[in-house]
């Protein structure tokens, strides 16, 4: 290897640095925030914010959700085998933060948080009317990561959206949808900071 090539390789290597795993949010673009709505077998409505959510298959359409086992959302999904992924806009930041409070399992969180229930198209869990789009799922598989964490796979039964946001031009549609993103205690819209947890 000649001298010039060695200098080039060294400079390229200096542009990349390895960082500690606990600082991974620095390298992350953030995760979209979903409000997951569920209903218990006793008919109690629950809402919880989740960031570890992603599509993992398109045919069939399947979403994966990472969850702690001690959450009411997980228990409700175990009991009823269904849930709804609701997509909040940045305007719902205060409601999203309130939904992170661990209320007793017998509290109707739609009433407690001040959000509006709307009947879903295919499942018993309610849509959150203030959210702009919704993904209704039935439980497909559960994978235990360890004694406290699981991955929930949900097969999508229905997708719905507010009529005014049903635009197939994504260059316009995503900005108007104004989804909320989360990174390690901070919230963002598309290209801007919007607040803290």
C-alpha cells in the first residue's frame, strides 16, 4: 500500500467513531410514537405510548411491538388477542405524556387522559379519534426476549385514516400527518424539536 493510500484510509477511519451501546440514541433517527389502545377482558379501556413498533412484513402485513410484561397493554393483548396502533400528531404531545403515567388497571384511560373513543372497523379495542391514522391488529405470535421483555407480532386487519390526510403524494402527506418521534426523552416532529417527556 503506498503512502497516499495509507493516508486516505487513515482519514476515512477517523471520520467514524464507535460509541458505547448506552449512547445508541445519538446514532438513531428516532422512533415513531404510537398510542396503543387495548381493552381488558373486563371491558376496561387502556392507552399506552410505545416507540418500539415497526412493520416486519407486508404480505401479510404484520407489525412487531416490543413491550415489558408488566404493562397493562401486554396483559390486555394476552387476554383479548387484539390491539390498535394509533398515530398521534405532535399536537397530542401532552396527551402522549399523560398516557405514559401508570394508572391502576381498573381506570378507563380514555376518560382519564381526555381522549375520544371511536369504534374500530375490525376489533373491539377502540380507535383514538384525535389520532390521524390507525392500524388494527390481531395477535399473531409472542416471542420472549427474557423474563421481562417480549416481542408481540400483530397481523393487521384494518388500516384507517382521517379523510383529509388520505393523500398518496407522500411529499405533502407526511408533513400534514405531522407524526411524533421519540429519542431518549425528547420528542420531535419531522425536522423539528417539539418537547420533552
